[in-house]
C-alpha cells in the first residue's frame, strides 16, 4: 500500500501522513539530552568492578587503597548495599554481589570519584580474593539431577509451563503427515546506539532524583524503591532521551540501581554510563532456546496437532525470561485454527550472563521453528507453504485455541503482498541452477500482540492534556519514547482531535512526579493504550472548551464545532468564533484560576488468562509476513540476501514513514540474528563484547529494504491502529532459512546460519548421496 507525503497546514490532521518524529530535530542538532549528556553541579562519576569468574565465592574485598586515592569519594561493596534482593518475579539478586558471584560480569563493587579517569584508576586498586567454584554453563548441565543449584536451596528450574488443549494424541493419529525436528535459537545483544546510562542526585529535600535511559519510569521507580529500601514517594525518575531499548531497558539491568546507591551514599550527584563492553556484560541478551516441534497435518495441509517442548536458559538470574518463554510456548498457536496443542517448557539457571526481554519477546524463537517446519511439511505434502499458511490462518471474528478474540487480521493479505512483491510463484517454478552461486526464495508469517494483560489486571494508560493560555497544548504521559515514536503518535492524536497544528503540541518527558502511572513501552502497547487514552483526554479538553463557549454565547454545546482555523465556532454561524487561546485564558478567569487540564484514561477490554493460561489477553493482535530471495555461495558458504519485502498488518498507519522505519529496523535486526550476530561465550566469559568482534548487519549486508502495510482497521485501536514496532522482526529468520533450503537443498535448524554450517551441511548431504549411490 503506497502513501504519499503531505505537509500539514494549520489545523490539518497528520493522521495517515508521512511526518518526521517530533523528537528528530533535537536529536539531529545534538540538543537531545541523553543520560550521558547530563551534568549537575558537583557531579561525581561512577564506575563498576565486575566479576571475572562465572561462579566464585568472594573471600575478601579490600577497598582501602582505592579509598585513599585522591578524588575518590566512595567505594561500595555488597556489605554497604541494602539487604533487599531485587528481580522481576524471583527476588534473587543483590545490587552488588555479596558472598557469591554467579556470572562473569556481575557487579561486585562501585566507585564514585571526581573524574571518570580517577574512578577507573580506583577500580584497579580494589583487591578482591575469589575462590573459583564449579560453573554450570549449559542447560543440559543445569538439568542434571545431581547438578548443584545456581541459587541456594533450590534446583535449577527457574520456571515451567505445561498445558494441553483438545486431544493431541488423537490429532496425530488422524494426521496424514507427522514431522518432528529440533531447532536452536541463540542469544542476541540488543545493539541499541546508546548504552545504559543514569544520573542520580539527592535533591534539597533528601529525595533521590534519577535521570535514566528507560522504557518505563514507573517500573524504574518501583524497582529503585524496593532495592534501595526507600519509600516510593522519596524517589523521582525522569526519562532522559533514550537511544533505543528493544526490551533491554525495562527492569533487568542494575545501572540505575548502582547509580542511585552511589548518590545515596555520597549525598552527591553521580553519573554512571556503561561502556560498550560493560553494556554487553550487564544488559540482558535474548533468551536462547532449544525447541522440539512436532506437527501433524492432513493431506490438505491443515494442522491437526501440535506438540512443543522447550528448554530455555535464563542465565544466572531469571528476570523476564519466564515471560519470554511463555510467549514462545503459546503465542504462535493463536495464528492457526488447530484444535489440538500441547506444550511443555522449562527455563533453567546457568552461570552464564543473564538473558531476558528482547524485541519480539519470545516470538522470534518459535516462529523460526514453526515457519521452518511448515515449509518442510509443505514439501512432504507437495504443497506450496503459502497455501498451508493461508488454509490454517485464523480469521476475523474467530476465537483462538487460547481464548484470543481476533478483532482484525491482515495475515492472508500480508502473505499475498509479500510473495507478490518478491515474484514468488515464478521464482519457485524456475529451474534451479547448479553453479557455485545458487538462488532461492523463502517466506514466513507471524503474529504479535498489541498490549498484554499478563503483568497485572490492568493494561491501560492515562494521558493528561493541558491547554495553555496561548492555545498551545502540553501532553503528559508516563509511556516512554525510546525512539519508536510514542511522542509523535501522542502529538498526532491530540492535534487531530483539537484540529491544531502539530507544532502546537509538546509532549512532556515522562517524570514520575508529574506523569500518570504507566506500564511502559513493552508488548507493542503504547499506540493502542496511550493512543486511546489521548483520544479520551483530547475530547475531554474539547468538551471543556465547548462548555465555556456555550455558556458565554448562550448556545447549546451540541451546536459548536472545533477547527476551521484553530478555534471554537458555532456551526450555523461560523463568524461567532473564539480562538483556543482566548477560551483557555477565559477559562482561568471564570473558573477561579483553574486552567484547562484533563486526565483521560483507557483500559483494554481484555481478561487475564486463568490458571490454564486461557483468556483474551490483548485488545488487538498484529500480523506480518516476509518474503526474501537469497544467494548462497556453495564454495564459501556465504549467504547474501538479495531482496526482502515485509508486509505489516498495523491496523491503520498513523504515520507511514515512521512505521517503515520501525519495520526496516526490525528487518535488519532479524538479518543480524539470522546470519551474523553471535555472542561468543567461552567458559562462561563473553569473548566479543564490542562492535568490532560482535558482527551486526551493516548497510552493505542488506538489500534495499522494501515493505508495505495492510490496514485491517482494528475495532479497538485508535482510529483502527495497532502496534507496529515488533511484529516485523518475527518472520526474518525462518524466511531466510527457507530461502537457503530452496537454494541449496539443506535445512539449517540452528541459528545463526553461518558459512561453516552451510558448508558442513553440504558436505553431509554429499556424503549421504555417495553412501546411497
């Protein structure tokens, strides 16, 4: 679907138009204030000492030399930290390790000094004696019955999920074809431009003020209060400009906790910004999983049974890994009409660095397995995998096997759009070449959520709209913009409802002292939840304007309209008009000094799943499909993506250029995970924690990124919109894997798809052919 750019004139809506992000100008001019840019009078610089061992007992720590270094104001260890443990569900982690370290990179001590150089020098003067302990470095070791627990007095199972719907065994018995295979999905570093950073300060009243790079100021404040053992009201969290998050800046890193602790202990402002290596060590990478998938299909390719077994690894601390595995275990079931599913998923601790939330949140892992499987079974049945996808696709108005109510879906349309763009039928039908370089095409489809009622029994948002005396509007929300465009979306919605220019909108950065409570930027929920709340608030503000004008003019409010040049007027007598600025000023004088400020709340009409994980957990579900063409060099094993097209069911494209940006970013992240990125961990130690050795997809590694939208007009979304930041990452890996198979006839089931794996698979196939010759 093509969209043309439009320029907004006064009062013209920007909905559906290509517009730059409202934050773009401050960023490109270098004016945006990231945590690393913030300077406060008397500010100290923080540095962290990390464990070199994946598992060790801390015998002793001597900080005396470091403390005696001129310019050092504090050296803290676990002994000086609060007793509280922190974590998402399992409270199992100390701000600074005490007694035992459980992964290489865990925070052992923290320094605050007058300069960064002095703080760094002080780290070298801290003497730590360790007694190295045996490490558990793989899920297989962790699950051994005789394995010691990574955490005391418990086994290494961090979380377990089991469910069954229908009659799975009967479903398999009725199947014409049954296929089982195991797939391996590896960990991916978030790769955001800005490493984690925080400035923490004690204000004149003794309150802790924290500027931090975060996806949720509300969650950050809650965690700081619990870990630092302080009342919530004594903590203020302000979101600094955030240079990307991708799930990694939710609630799983210790950066702002350590900065807060240093500020509390010194009574001075402290800035703590990770180096890239530190960020590799401290940030959660995505959850690695081993997925054994068994599917049964009838002759027509209809799925009649599905059995899934998952072993996932969270590393040393659980974080959000259990929720990630939950998504892997069941979300993809809801794409299809299959009545029989069974799943058993086990999450285990190891002494590797922690894993956790990442864009796509467990969907990428399962979609790699499921889409690879569908392609394989299509060949077994002599059916085009596209046909299998379409025949099984859930439709509008249906309720999925887990109770998800599908209010809109563009899944089939996305598939058609993607395969048509790539020339699917002609390229699949053309004879395969047998030269050194061989081409193939592949496709995959996926689904995601727009919101998720599993954190707690609320999945809404609150937006405050304040009309100032000059007619300009302040918008206050606790939902964070980490580059995905939340501030732009809120500005568009309120400007549309009040028929004002976008330039008259200002979104106040999230600040727990003034912003409403907000869950945060996760689960592709912000457009859905905050967008709807912004509509509610803007209409409340409009009603206040109407009420005032109605009283002043003696005209029923029903006869008033807004717009037509920026003001309120009588529909039948447009010359009777007042500007929004005039009415905003008048409101103050006629309401005892009260300006126009309203608070609008929206909550999704969804239900938390029950004990059997059944329930409609999201107000909308988004879908995507991708088709790619690759070229495989059979002599080097190199895979080159020649063409890619992603079709995204975003409900309604409120800002097409922004969605294209999100889609392209997700696509490149998927390319990186599939072909290039791999965290090299040896003996529990990360060996490539930098962008020189951790190979991400660069511009010369990707083709022209093509894509389009399917606007399925969701009944619950703001103006029909759904989330459009995550779904596009889900089909990339299987689409490439399927294209590789189409090109050279070997199926890679373990990511990343490296040249070594390609060449090994080709050798194995050749040996197999020789044996059967």
